[in-house]
C-alpha cells in the first residue's frame, strides 16, 4: 500500500514553529475520476463526502463512504467549480452546501445537496481557498483568499433567502491555497506555495488586523486542517508535498478535510484529500487511527460542527448601545453608541449609504452585476462551434488580398487530451478543420516567413505534450498543413514551454529552425501566460499570471529590467492571461488588451507610454486585429470562452470562442 507523508503541529506549541510529529498515512479508498480540489465532510445521519468538480460541466459530487467503499449519492452540475463547503444552522437551514463557480464566479447555496436556495451572488475575482467560521453570537462568516487579496464575508438569512455581504478586503502576502480557523483561539491559519504558515485574527471587524507568520516548515503547504481533541485541545495539521527522490504514486492536492465521527470502516474518524493517480484526479480517504496513535491523542468522535463557534472572534459591545445608530442598518458593526464601522460598499453615520468602488470611475452610480462603473458589457456577434475539452488561445489569420478578407480564419488551440490540437473556424464560428497535435496552448500567426525559396504564413504554438514549439503552414486556401522543421525542441535546461513569442529562420532547403538568442526572466518570477510583440516600437508585452503585464525591449541584445505596466494591486484583476495588440494608424496609436481570467473581463491599455488604462469585458486567450474582415468592418476580437452555456443555463463539456466586433468596443479606448 502506498504511503503519504504528513506532518502535524499542536496549536498550543505553534509559537515554536516546530513540527512535533511526522506521520505516514496509508492511502485508503479513492473515488472515481473527478477533477478534484477540495473535499468536505457532511455530518448528517448518513455521513457523506462532498467534493468539487473542476471539469467543464463541473459542480460537486456526493459519496457515501462509511462502510469503506465509495458510493455516489448525488451530483450537481453547475459549471467548473473549485471551492465547496458545508455550513450548519444558518437561518432556517440545518445544513447547506456552498460552492463558488470558477467560470461564472457565482456563490451558490444548496439544501440537501440538491435544492438550490435563493441567494446567489457574483463574487468577481479569482480565488484559491476559503474557510468558514461562526462568531460567538452565531453569525456565519467566511474568508476568501485570492492572488494578493483576501476578503471577509457575512452570510445571513433574509426573507426566505441567503444574503451575503462583504465586510472587509485586505492585501494577502501570498496566494493562499489552503486555510483553516481555530475556534478556540480565533486564529486564521493560511499557507501556500511559499511554504510559510501565516496567521490572522478572525474578528467581527471591518479591519483585518496584522498578519503574522507561524513558521516555514517546507517549500509548500498543500493542506491545512484542525483536529478537535478531548477537553477542547486543538491540533493544526499541515500536509506537505512529496519529498524529492521518493517514489510516490499519489500527488496530494491543496486541501484536506477531517471527519471526527464513527463509521464501521473508520471507527476513529477519517481524513480526505484531493489526489491524482494514473487514472486521473480523484479524492482519497484514510483512517485517522495512525495519526492519533502517533500523537498519543484519544479519539474524539463526538465532535459536532453545528455547535462550533468562535467566542474570541466577537467584540464585546452592548447591543442596547447600538439603537442610536439604528444598529448600523445591519450593514456595519456598532463600535459605540454614536458610531459605526461600515461594511465594504456602505458609508454614512448609520451605514445606510451605498458607495461605489473607485469612485464609480466618474461614470455614474454604483453598478450591480459588475465590479465598478469602468466596466462595460459588449455582446459577441458569433460563437464558434464546440471543439475539444479545454480550449486555450486563439489567433486570427488575415487572408492575403484586398478582396479575400472574408476568407480569413480563426485558429484556436485545445490543450487538454480530449480533442488536443488546432481548430480552424470561419468568421461566423463554423469549424472547417481540426489538426491533432499534442496539447498546444498559446498560438500566433506569422506572415511572410521566408522558407527556402518560398514565402509562407505560419501558425505557431507552444506544445506542452512534448515541450516543443509547433509550427504549421497556413495555405492560401486557409488549411493547416505540416512543414519541414515544424517541430522545434526547447534548448533551455529546466524550461517548460508555455507561451511562444519569438523570431525564427529556415535552412536553404526550406526546413524551419530556431536559435536561442536571448534568455531573461519574464517579470517577477511567476508564470508568464501570454505575450505580444510591438514591432514598430521594439517592445514585447508579456502577461505574468500573478502580477500583471510587463513591457520589455524586444531586441536580442536588450538588457535591463522590464516595466510593469499595471499590477493586480492596481487597476488589474488576476489571473493575468492572454495579451494582444491592436495597431493604430501610427506607432503611438492603438491599444493593448489583457485578459483577466478570474474576472472574465479584459483591461485595455493605451499602446503609447505610459500605457494608461481603460477597460472592456469577458478569459484565457485573446487576439484582436484592426483590419476589416468580412462583416467586421472595424476589426475583430476573438476571446476564449471557458463556460459554453446552453439556453437553459447548463454548461457543455466542450469549449468555444466568442467573436466580438472591434467597433463595438473601440469607443472604450480613446486612442
């Protein structure tokens, strides 16, 4: 039986930041394949394991597990989902399943794992973890962590529905991939790729308080949970990644869940985790007995999460003193008989005034359904046919000749194993060709490339399947065909190809070849997702996923640091993905579009320095041209569409791309 190594720390000794016990746990049963991230247990009469499904149709699945075998008890398809949780005793509901969609950013509540409860809320942004807690006065809160930002929300009952209000937002030193909260001390513990465990005091307050650091036990914290022992002794469990050099069959995911009750197969309780086997991603489960034995802890199987509350998290304010400020309109915390501390989005003596983020960008009143007034919605003219499981990036090939613009084509990539390769579409989104290739992602079109004694156009993409650069010839009849030298290896050690933005040559005989002419760090060290070259100005713009778009000098002999055009702590939202350039009439006119995946939106920057910002909307790859193409007289923008929705709101398994008229959005950017 394969073993998983984990380490544990008691909260009573956390100031020493030293792990007291190191334990190996046998991997028990594994669920059928599911795109797993976060498991959670339901303490119902028949204990259940609930896990998210991050696949295209997504949602969550429910399994019975008590007898030692997984049996599916339910499934809810709501679209790609990463976060799921179970909460208890909220309003008139004994137990609710809570999910946050990835594709649509919608927070949802379900009763009995099936019936949807009124109270959906769109929470704009890209989030990686959350943790729920109840105050001493039984109010339900949760922290939501993303890239560089964290937010605290209050969930409460209101007129046969659930109302969710944002209480506070603050900067986060990391992208926390896991978190848990101690109800005994009121401490929030969170961690991620940096390896440190950070701490924050959970409190019914609109100010977050200082963030501390518990210690740095490893290169990465992949899971945090807590175990409630007898006499309310609390243990913090930190799951660490596999040790280099060891042979592991399973990869542990970023979440763990603890079950502290008896079942026939798990008399001392169980622990669940996201994992990956040779068959794919899934959820695993193990007995807690080896852990408890190693800790010399007597099992506590009488734990009841519905009775948990955090008394240290609740400020001591006499409720009667709040009457003079109308209880802050239930949109803030009463701090004295004459003052309130208002939730995010509210202001005034009694918190009764609605405020608007960024001063509404001087464009009007506080908007509903979008982050602020600088966001405008633009409808797509067409949508491509479905093609492949996980689409990534598009490019537009402009057909040669003044009268042939209607013959131009959209070339897209599918990076998943399902349908991996290129798709070719006409200007109304109809699929005309597929070309199988091993997991390509970012794609671009190159024009007039000299290949031997010929001049050809090329479609070029990074290929993750074998870590190469893939090039295909685009024929005048708009077909993709193979070309000699069309597969080029990457020559940099420890380099994993992700995007492609480069220059190439060919041999006299007509075989393509590439030569490394420059190597530099593309930003702050995070994942570079997309790039585009501004040939007229000698720049390259690269989108660094966790930080923002950078500008570098493009020449091979260029040196010096790049310029960070904007950051996710500025006017941009994570994840930063595709980058494209729309040329203007001169080298100073035009604009740059940057895809913000977590917001399903795009931010537009002026091409000319200092690249001031405006915004437009909808996720991963993006491409735009200002050339008249068929009915798109002002140009065309093509964007990746992660959630391909049906008319009834359900989501299709295969991906698509949206076609948007550049003329419909050009007024958003004053060129």
